[in-house]
C-alpha cells in the first residue's frame, strides 16, 4: 500500500451561509468518529504549543526535517469541528478508497445531490456519485475540493485541504503531515511545508473537518469557515482506541483558566493536568487505566473561572472500546455529574448489592449488557472479563473483587480457574463440576493491571455466570494473590513448596493442621486470616469439612458438604491460629482435600475473622449460637427470610458494613437457587448458590448488611433448609 501525502490551498472570495458548527462534541450521524476526533485534537494540541511537537521532528543526517519550525513560535487559535466539513472530508476519503485514486479533486463531476445520497444510499462508488457514472480522465470535468465543500454546504472563504493514505492509524497520519521534510527556512507557505503550514498557521478558516476511513487509512482534513471559535472545549479524544492505559486529551480555550479540569470515566471523576500550551489556550491530559477490554464511557467535565460547568461532549459520552454497535464512539449514554460523583474509593472494603457481570447463556442479561449471551466457553478456553467501572465497581482504585462464579450446562467433568488478568494461569482451581450440574463458588481475586480477571475452563463446554458482590480498595490491608496450592492429599498431589502434598486421604473424624504462615509469599508472622479455596474430592461417604483457627476449639459448623464420588469446592475465610495454622476436620468416610490460597489479611485489618458461629439452621431439632433462627422449617418457593446478623456470633451491634457467611442448602425438593442481599434493597438479578433435589450445597457469601442489621435470603424453587454460619465481618 502506498504511503502518500498531498495538500491543497486556495483563497476564495466567495461568501456562503455560515458554517454549521457542532455543539460541544456531540456526534451527528456518526461524525466525527474516534479517528477523526484524534486528528482534530492532535491538531489543536499542536496549535496550542507548536514547539512541543516540533521538537520531536525527525532528524536526517543531523538536520531537522522541519527547517522552518522557528516560524511557529506562538500558539494559534484552536479550530472547532464543522459538521459540513466533516461530511465533505469523509466522503472524499471514501470516494478515493472505493474508486482507487489519490488526489484532491474528485476525478469526475459529482452529482449535485451527493450530500443527500451519502452515505445511506451511496457510499462513494462512482456509479452513484458521478454524473458520468464512472471516473473520467478529463480533468476539466473533475470537481475541485472547494466545489465539493460547497456541495456539502460548508462555508468557503479561504480554505485548504490535506490528504494522506496508507499510514497506520490517525496518530501516524497526523505526524506524517506534521513532520514532512523541508529544505527551506522560509516562513511562508511553499510546496514543501504545506501540510504543516495548514495545520499550525492561523489562517484558512477557524473550522475544520476530518475524514478517516479505517480501510486503507485514507485521511482527509478540510479547513474553512467564517464563524469564529466560541467553544471553550473545541476538541477532545483519547489514544489508542483501546488498551490497558489510554491517554485522554482535551483542549481549553477561554480568556481565563478553568477552575476545574476532570475526566469522567464510567462515573468516576479524576483530575486532568495541563500537558501543552497555556491555561487559557492549552491541552489537558489524563492517563486512563483499566480499560483494556469491554466498553467504557467518558466525558470531559471542566469548570470555567466563574464555576460554570463545561462538558465535552455536552451531552452523551465518548467510548473506549471497539467503536461498533456495542460500544459506539459517541452515544447518548449519560454519565453522572462530577459534582455528584465520588472520587476513587478510599474504603478498605466496599460491599455491593450483587450485580451480574457475565452470563454466557444465550439471551442472558448482565447489569450493563456487556459480556451477555456470548456463548459457552470451550474446553481449554480462556475468557478475559472486564470488571472495573461495572456493577458498582469504580474504574480505578480496586485491588481485588469478590465474585460469585457459577458453572452451568457443562458437557464434561472439569474445573474452572480464576486469576488476575495480567498473570500466568496458576496451578489451582476455584470450582469443579460434572456434566449437567450447576455449581457455584465465591472467588476473591486480584484485579490485573489491565483491569481484567481471567477465567479458564478445563474440559468440555460450559456456560459461566459471574456476579460481583464487593471489592477491596487501594487502602485495603488484603494481600490478594495469584492462587497457590498449599495442600493436596492425593497420591499425585503437588503443592507450591512441596509441603503438605501426597499425605493421603483424611479418615473419619480426623483433624489435621495446615501451615499457612511463611508459605507462598505469606509472611511468617502477623497473619490474621487466610482466604482458601478448599476442595473435597473422591469422598467415600457423605460428610462435611470444618475449617477453623488451629489454636481454638472446633466449632459446631461446617464449611463444605460432600457426597460419595463428587468433587466439591468452597471458599473459606479462616482466622489463622497463633501458630500460623488452620485446622481441617473430616466428619465421615475418607476424602482427599485440596487447599489453594487466594490471599491473606494481617492481624489488624478491615476484616475481623471469627471462629465460625451458626446464625441460622431451619432444620427441625437443630440449634444456633444463641437459639435464634433455629428449627423454623424449610423455606418455601419464592419465599425469603431476613436474617439478623448484628450482635450475634461475635459480630458487634454496630459499625459493621458486611459479613462473611457460609450458606448451605440442605434437603431441597426441587432444583433452584438462593440469593443473598442487604435487607431493604431490591432483590438483585444474581444468585449465590444453585442446587438440585436432595443435594447439600455450601457457598461462601460476603453480603452487605442492610436495614435492621439484617441480610435477606431468597429461595427460588421447592422447599429447602438453610444453614448459615458467620466467619467474619468487615467494618463500615
């Protein structure tokens, strides 16, 4: 593909109707797109401080290609976006691309109604755009660029145009124009410096339009207009289109400096800093992190010297994403005002109303429409899930997230592993499944620097569902880890350090202590609690496992229940004994046990880990730590119970934001699910554990405490007994 540049300059003493200027940054029928915004913003950024860009001009044999760079010693007025010039420029890019030529004139006589035809019924093909029905070699019949601009109702009273093709993206195109080589130091317009001259000089119209075609990278910029710039934010965009970190730029132009400069990304507002030019005519910059996948919406939100809010775009939002129907470059999607939006989180732990972030099943829904209905994950397949800025999670300041991950419709036995999106997949698993079963498990996982959490399916095909229930902020004392195996009793088992491996199955009523401190990067002292994914595999009879701090007495609780032949995992948050260990007890038969560590808390942290205590047991004849919520009978289909958690089982009466609960379904009469949420809030589209008739299913739940110090639990189907043990609480 050729790499080409060209310019055209003309002064016309023609008075036309005033150019139609866009309001502050809105798109009209898709104009401008992301690449066009980049070209326009890069131009205004360079105009605010020409020497900053020209200092990096290519040097050949010790001599700068920009010989006359000293001519651009002062800032120029920014150009605003003109809708008609936008359409003229993009049409010309499409016309050149489709008809395979490269020149300023349209190489035919354009039909007079081309603005009405393009792009809906005529995308630029000569058969519909040329009066001849084809290109012509008769240059006298060609439509010059200024006549084309006039056809699109642009005001032409001193105008220019630059074009390019074959450069990889808008950034490369812009700098090919800006850094074209010259051999003269003359400050006037000449054949060598035409592109740079049109980009940086103060003449040739206060308005601009950029056209960019992603196929073969045809680029056009038209300059013209008579209306002076009246926009305080004339342009803004980000680059690259999508990456873990993108750079956002917006120009400010006013008689006084702005009193506030923010970018609002997914409802989280962060400050921008002056990157080029002056505070009254300059480009403001911010690095936006954690936007490497999914769709993210943003808006520049400034305040002028009088405190008046100035937005770009003034309505709707710009997109960081694929630019397609699921993430358009501009949409009407509004963001909350920065005046009402909190800064990135400072709380160590924030419990959320559960929100669905992923559901691969056909026709399924998520909280924002992303990662919905994407189809089952194949065996050996990996899914990278964007979590930041979704479901109540802020776009920045998140260390780890609390996710309820569910496997449904699996076609073969297998396991799922969840880990930070910027790390290698670990030798660990979070939940195990068999064909046809729906299996949930809670996961606390560190968020990758790319804002992603990765999920791996080991075998067959399976749908995945992910609900977020909370997150740990940047001030959290939690050390979230890439999972590491600390225990594997199987004869073939291996661990991170060779300890506690291949030790043989637990027998009936057997207790063993597992060392936590001083392993897998966990310090040898000062550890208050560990987050473990514990799995019972190949059990010979029905039973349960209990995990507790090794230097305390065994509590009358359970962490996971199992039946012969099934592999059952569950997340465990356990206080660590003063000897740096936790105890594990097996109630019946023989079973192998696997434990993977996902993180740890210091002795003094936002989590107060407890010796487990039973808060509810609906089964007749069973009791609780204080006799409340005991033996009340199975929960019927569609029913819910509001469980008091404050001032019970070691949880204080106030100052509690969330509780860590182990919830178990027993004796279910039909297939269904249980949802836990803060009492007083609406029941969310989410689930915490799924069950089938007769099955004992446990799952860890971290739930925000609602009104009256309660957590609500809902049963979807049949009758089922519920058992709830508290293992810790988080401060408010």
